[in-house]
């Protein structure tokens, strides 16, 4: 598959389209980092994912500046040798 071993960041993964996309990526061999406002809700549904060992979760409410700043720090660190280098937080 074209996504095996690649890393994706998904928002809205606890329900709906985000949940479906996350499941599809995991089934195809991808690693997924989920941005979740409610970690407890995510942990309750994590067992439903195809490969929970390929999931990272970051508490992040995209409406909160401090969470966005933490996300920016995360994105500036290498993941499997890849660094996210094009970041803009709308300022």
C-alpha cells in the first residue's frame, strides 16, 4: 500500500469521517497521530481501532492558543526522520 509506514495527523478522529479515515489508514499500515480535545473519549474508543499500537494521541483543542503552541512544538520535531516544515497558525 502507498501509505505503509507513513505518518498522518488526523483531527476529529473520535467520530464520523475522521474515525473512518483513521481506521482506513491503520488498516493500510500507516502510523497516525490524533489530535483530540477529549483524551478520555479517545481512550474509550481506541480499542476499536485496527492497530492501536500505531496510534499516538495529542491533547489539542484547536480553539486554544496554548494547545496550538504545543502542537507547533510537536510538528517541529522529527517523526521517523521527517520534519514538518511548513507551519502557519494564522497569525
